[in-house]
C-alpha cells in the first residue's frame, strides 16, 4: 500500500507528537513521584525543630552530660592523681587481665561467627532455625544468670567441681571462668553481623569458584572473605567493646580477687565502693575512651563499606 507525500508528513508529525507526549508523560511521572516523596519526608518547621530538640535533649541527658561528668570527676584532683590511679598496680593488673580476656574471647567468637554464618547462610539443614535462635540466646539471658550457670557447672560444689579440684584445675574464680563467661555473652555479635550479609550475597560466586577449580580454602580466602570483610570487622569491633566492658557475668565468676581476677569494670566498682572516687572515675575514663574509640572505628567501617558499595555500583553502571 503506497502513501502520498502528505500522508507521510502526517504520519511523521503524528509520530513526533507521540514521542513528545511520551517524554512529557515520563517527565510528569518523575515530577509527581518527586513531589510525593518530598511530601512524605517533609514536615512543618515546628515539627522538625521539636524532634531535633527532643533528640538533642535525650542525647545530652543520657550521653553527653554523663560522659563529660566522667572525665570531669577523673581530672578533678589534677592530672597527677589521674595518672597515679591508672598506673597503680591493681589498675595495671585489671587492664592486663581485660586485654587478655578480650584477646582470647574475640578470636574465639570470630571463628565461631564465621562458621555459624557460613552454615546458616549457605546450607539448608534440619534445625537451622533452632541454631539461629540459640545464637541469639545471650541477648535474652541475663549476664548474671550466665555467670551462675558456670558456677553451677565448674564451681567447687558444681557438677564438675570435684573432678576439677582433684586435678588441681580452677575455672571459677580464675581466668578460664572469666574467659568462658565473656565468650558466652559476646558470641552473637560476629555471627549476627555476618548472617544477613552472607544471605544477601548468596552462594553463586562460591559455586562459580568451585566450578573453576578452586579448593575450599581458596574459595574462602579469595571469594568469601573479601565479600564479608567489612561486616566481619564491624562485628569484631562490637564484640571487643562488649568483651572489655562486660560486668555481670564476669562479676559472678571472678570472685573479685584484687590484682588477680578483677577486670576494669570490676576494679571501678571496688574503687567506688571504697569511696575512692577520683581513682574510680580515672579508671572509668579508660572504658569511656574505649567506647569513643569503638564509635570512631564503627563510623569508619560504615563509611568505608558504603564507599566500596558506591564504587562497585559505579563500575557496574560503566
């Protein structure tokens, strides 16, 4: 069927009108979506200022003022008193024990967290949901109860206390008990950071590495670990902060033996109960500094993870 010149011009004009209408509709749709989004997130000025004011008030009452009070009381009697309290033998022993316990508990939780996250995210098996629930158990159980469990099991009158005593091995009121209690209350942190991350990533890359001839360790070191490194570091930071600041479970199993089984939180309690407030706040300031350092590391890890995600997205688009 042949078209005349006028008909062809009419068809071209009609096509241009349809294209223009399509562009106009697309622009209008984007505009309406933007307006709807702005309406969804915008509020009246007084509402925004009220919410910001309440947030700042809450942070001031429960974070900024207490934190400032710790350092103010720690330095009230001067820097000499402050440093004397920190280098005092019992304080140094508490610092050393805290580092030892964290140095053992955190790597143990690191290994457990990676293994548990791998099993839950990559495999299907009976009892998977029950295992996930068990990982969350320390979040639901009081740390004091956790400490009492270890006393019941390994104390002198406990289930295995007689056997341990006969073999001259102490767990409760000694470093092994403190390590066990600390490990129990901190083991969800690494696993809980990695499980959703590994589930979101799937297992296609690992399967592809195996198909290409990689061994299990090669697959883990070259594929899995690079993909989870920031989540892993984030979980380790939180785990370490909790390990160094744990009080309840450690208080039950330590025996409060000064210079031997006291960690930093327990040493602060003893100094405060002795009305040695300057020394108590000086040692407490170390824990506060640890919290600030943890916050800084956490922020850096989040920023670096977001930066890497943006770089990857940019490479995909290019």
